[in-house]
C-alpha cells in the first residue's frame, strides 16, 4: 500500500535557535496550523528554559504524530547565527524509527547547505517516490520501515522486569480502555516505556491511544480527553495531583503503580487476572523468548478470554451480552465485573 | 591673658572660692586667695587629700610655712609636674601661679549635664512624656467608686475605657485622581486597594463621576463626624492612615525592586501580579479539594478542613452524588442514625400512657424499618442502573467515535480510488501523465521554495540583527536600571542622614539654649579663632624670614667661596710675576693687605651682629625677671625670716622657762 503510505506524511518544519536566544519557527511545508505550531514549539527542547538537549522526541496530538529531531550546529556549516535547530515531521502514522532516520538525513542536508531548499527536495522525493539519497552512501527507503516493526520495537520484557506481576494492572487498564498516566522526569525513558504499552492489547493494534509526551496545558489536555481511554506520558511531577486525569498512575522512577479511587471497583481483579499475570511474568523471564514472542503469548491469552466472552454472547440474542446473562453464569464477582467492562470495551454489550 | 584669667576666675568661683568682684586678673591674687583657691580645687579633685588642708593661711610664720609645704605636697600628689614648693604660695609670681591654677582647673571633674545622655528627638520626647504620665497615673492609688474625685474619674472609671474600634471612613480625595499633583507618590490604582470608598467613585477610565463629586461636596459629613463615637474617629483615622502608608510603602518597595526590572508599566505589572496570585490560589484550592488518596497521607489536617469548607459552599450535596459514592454499608449507617433521631423524638414527646405509647412506637418502628428496607433496595437498584448506564454510555461513545474515524478514512480512500478508477481506462498514458505531473509539481514546488528562500533569508537576517540590537539595548537599559536603583538607594540613605542630622541639630540647639549663659563661649571661641589666625600669619611670616635668612646665608657662602677662589688665583698669578718685577711685588703686598683688612671688617660686622643678639636676649630676660616680683618677695622673705627667728627665740624662751 505504498500509495496510501506516501500520503501519510503531512508536513515538515524547521525550528531554529539563534545566538540571541530566540527560538523561531523558520520554515514549514506545506503548512502547519497555528495551534499545532504552538504545541510543537513547546515540545521542542529548544524552547524549554532548562537546557536539556533531546536528540529525538515524538508525540501525538490531535490525531497527528510528530517527530522532532534536534541537532546542534557544528562547523563547517552554511548556517550563521544559528546555534541549534530542530526538524519537525508530522505524519499520520506511528513509526519512530522511520521518521528518525528520515529527519537525520534532512538535518544533515540542512546543516550542510544552510538552505531549506535542498532539504525540501529530499522531502519531496520521499513524498513522491518513497526513496531518497542519503549522504552516507546509501538511500532511505520508506518500505524498509514497516509499521509492525515499529509496533514491536519496544521492549515488553523491560516493563515486566520493572513491575513484575503488577504489569497485569496495566494490562487490565488497557483492556478496559481506562486512562493511564505515566510520569518520568526524562523524556527518553518516558517514550521508551510508553510506546510498548499498547502492544499489551495486540488484538486492537491501536496506537492512537498513545500520547507519549504531554504537557499540562489546557489545549493538550482537552485533546487527550477526546479519547475515552489513553496512555499519556508526562515529565511534570505535578501531574500526580491531577487525579481528574487518570484511572491508573504509574510513577516510573519509583516503580509504583497506583489506581485512583474512582476506578478501583472497575479494576477489581480476580483469579483470571492472576493467571494472566503469572503467564506474563513467566513468559518474560524466559531468556529464550524474544519480545515479540512474549507479546504473542499474551495476545494468545487475550484471544482466549475474548473467545470466551464471545461464547457468552451466543446465548443472548443479537450476539450482544447483557448483564443478566452474565450473572447467570455465576462467575466470581471480580471476574464478572471484569467481563462486564471488557464487553463494554469490545462493544459487545447490549445497550 | 585676660581671657585665661577670666576663665580661671570663673572656674574658681564655681568651685567655691570667694573671689572678689574687682579681682579680674591673676596679678591681683593675694597669697590668701591663692591658697584658698588651690585648697578648694584639691578638695574637689581628691576629697581625701584636701580635707586636711585649711583654706586660709594661719598667722604664725612657721604654721604658714608648714601649710605651704603640705599644699605643695598635695599638688604634687594630684599630679602637677612643675616645680612647686612653699614659695609658690607664700611668695608667688604670676607665671607659676597661672600654670598651677590652669592645671588644677583642668583636673576638675567635668560636670556632665543629665540632659546629654537623653537622646532627643520628637518621638523620644513624646515617649518620655507618655511614660511620665503613666507613671503618675499608676502612682495614684485606687479609690472606691463612691469616693472618687473628678481627678480619678478620668483614669479609674469604667466608662473611660474605650476599646480600639475602627470604622471605615470615606475620604473624598478620590476626586483628585486626574490631578496627579495631589497624589505625589500614590499611584491612582492604589486607591482600589483601600477597602471601601473609592471603588464606586471611579469608572474604568479613572475619571470621577459628577454625581459622586456632588455627593462628596454637599452630602458627605467631615471625617470626624463620620465615626459613631469620638474615640473610634481617632482610631479609624489612624488605622486608615497606617493602612495607606504601609500600602504605599509596600508598593514603593515592590516597584523599586521588582517592578522596574520587569519593564512593564505599573498597571501591567499590577495586573500580572494579581493574575499570578489568582492562579496560585486556584492550584491550592484544587489540590486541597480533590480527594487524592495517594497524597492523602502527606496532606495535613488543614486540607481536610478546607474540603469541609468547600463542601459547605456546595450547599446541600445532591443525593445522586451521595448514592454513587457511598456503599451499602454507609447508607445503612446514615439511615440508622436518622432513624435513631426519628426514634428519639417520639420518646421525648410524651410519657403519657406508657403502655399505649409503647405499642404505638413498636408499630411505628416496624413500619419505618420496612420503609427503610424498601428505600435501601431502591437505592441499590438505582446505583446498579447508573453504573450499567455509564458503562454502556462509554461503549456507545467509543463506538461512535470509531465509526466516525473509519468513515473519514473510508471517504478519503474512496476519493483516491474514484480518481484512480476515472483514470483507469487509459492507464498507460495516464500513468505517464501522472508521473510527469508529479515531477513537474515537485520541480515547481522546489522552485517556489528557492524563490521563497530568497525572500525569507534576508528577512530572517534582518530580524536577527534587530534582535541583537534590541538585546544590546536591553543590556544598556539593565545597566541604567541598576544605576537608577543605586540612585534610589543613595536618595534613601541621604534622606535618612539628612533626617538624622536635622534631629541632632535640633537637639543641639535645644541643648545650647538650655546651657547657662554666664561664660560667653562665643567670645572665647572668637578670640581663639582670632588667635589661631594670628598664629597662622605669624607662622607664615616666620617661614618667610627663615627662607630669606637661608637665601642670605647661601649668598654669603657663595660670595665667600668666590672670594677665596679669586684671591687664591690672583695670589698665584701675582706671586709668579712678583719674583721678577718690583712693582708687581708691591702690588702683591697691597693685595695681601687688602685681603687682610677686608677679612677683619667682615669679622667685626659678624661680631657686632652677635653682640646685638645677646643684648636682645638679655633684655628679654630682664623683663621676665622684673615680672617675678623678686625684690618684693625678697623683702617679704627677709621679714618672714626675721619673724621666724623671733618666734623661734620666743619658743626657746618658753621652753627654757617651762
């Protein structure tokens, strides 16, 4: 589907920081809405007062993925009065590796020639042909980077090794389409961790719930609230006080997962969850199995659960589950609660 | 000399010596007077020493001699370093007496007035008077009410007590908001800080409504009449003044330290500050109001109080809120409590017929319990329904959203497919055309980009250049701001110093007025300054003379040297020729004689000068000695000697007889 893929890239922009300390949005093609420009300026590490330099960050805003590569201007260069610059690519798909590679090439071109024209040529060739020459004696091909690889690129084993059996809380929250907020002061660790979480619900392959880099501003918070359930990453520690924003709060540096009061009864866990937890841990601890295999194991178990749920719906008319039908099976209350909410999440509930 | 004498006489009179009115210089002091003065001074300086000494000379010569010796000893003990003996008192001469008396008068302990260690200054004076008044009031003994005199009523009556009660006052000075001169240093917006009066006075633009002006002019009573009682009038004015003063000072400090740095106008600075404060308050309220169990352990009791307060703001909590949050058990608790309340009231009502009432109560109880059970079950049912509805609602919304998204995507795909389908019949050509279109489009876009770059690059350059200039100006203005700050600081310091100096000046003026006027210090200071001036002039003249003398001496040395050298040369020259020629020999002899005579002349002149100097010295010595009254003293000594010899003879005769 290369034709549709080519239309996935939406725009490219350049942000520069000059010797006066100003950070300016100097170029964009074809266009970027002012709201998105504001958001991107905020995400770009050049505007932040703390002088932290992040080479590559990505995030999600208003159904658009943005990828920002920042570079420090080094001699020899044709750019004068510029100390740092960032290249921003917005696209519709989630593929950090692809866009990281592309923006690296664009960065080098820009730094060498000092004019966005050359960079734009490269961008247009990628846009139209899906390939562009990189100055490292190779070429960048879009089809080298497919989306499944991106989805599986995160390390589920790291997550399990950090949280152990508590990983099942994250699993439950994701399955029930709850709101998860993750805090870590370093953006790179945050991105690493959050990108793998949607893989826990592999059957949905829905990465649009992922908002790995959010600031506590009204614009961005309104945007994530549009999704019923989301995985949001924050670098601001104040977010732990914003209990209106999350059902599950993950404090990554401390390794603590907390469930908020309002969601406790929906997230009640029983034997089923224990089984799943043990499965996850066992699978991850096995050194022979790779990350993708762990995810595959988990997705098989999920498929079991879902098929079980589907079997339950057969007994009802309209192939939708009702609460009474569920109660007839006399599951233990935690499992019953979980299945009820899961049915709602999978749109199997009778309205 | 007269002034010195006058000062000495004044000091001696102060010590207690009876110096006659006509005695105005030390020349007129008699021995008796001298002795009395010295003894009194010594008594004041060291009471132990002076106690043994008599103030007048006894008649007997030997006694006088003894008294003189002991006085001399006493003076030496006190510390007088000069030559002193009985002769100083019995056969006095002016210079010695003057030096002794000066020494003693200086040794007199200075009386420091109590006034000098009291710091003056209006507030200190006020405090001292307040303290004195309170002291007298405390000293007055308490008298029972019936016996109170009007004198006591003021301080001891109950009615005299007024608590410090403050009332808000209306000042009409907001009419002058447009006239900045009246508000020197008080920015117009600060009036909004004062509690009541001025907010309705001025509309947005700060100008005053005419009706308000009329009100202020015609209707508003003066400030002293605005308060309900006299006591609170004063208190209210003080309070108002203190509040305004502190607000103005606060604003001044804040503006000088932070406001100038922020480079905003005062209004902007103020609005920014208020919005920042509001945001902080919002944050605090939000974090305290939201029940967050994770952070609950760290939150102090005050937060829970705050939540209770906020609950009261919410008013009666809607029952739905209660239902969703509570569990079965808490509801049961609540209902049992209300039931108990309902049960207690019939108990309190009447104890009329106990048995009857008991049955009725039982019936009521059972019916209420039934009702309660029913309500409980209804509540449970409702809670479950709500939960179910929430969940289904979420599901439906989710579905809706997903469908919308899918719709949008499918529409896009459909558009693309439609266009492709249109082009499909002539596939090959269209493909080529499309490719060329795309390439052409790409080239055009790149072309446009380069054109745009031609425009953009200089603009960005310009922008950056101007920004640099701006930041340089920023540095400049920062520097100026810091200068302004230091100037403010200097102004403050100078005003403080000026105030202090004014205070000390006032204090010194009052002290000066308080000092006794008998010894006119200004006359003394005048004379001292004159003398100093004279001495300076004399010093100048002396230096001039010295330099002249030096010049002369140098010249003399020069000339002598020249003379010697010339003579030596001439002598050589002539002597050489003298061997041969007779006339030259004669000339040589004349030369030698001339030299000799001139030398003698010079010598004589020098001797004359020396002798003149000696004469002058001797004349001075004669004058000094003449002042010493030596002759009269000598006569007196001889007389006294004779008297002592007579006394000795008389005493010897007495001893021989007895």
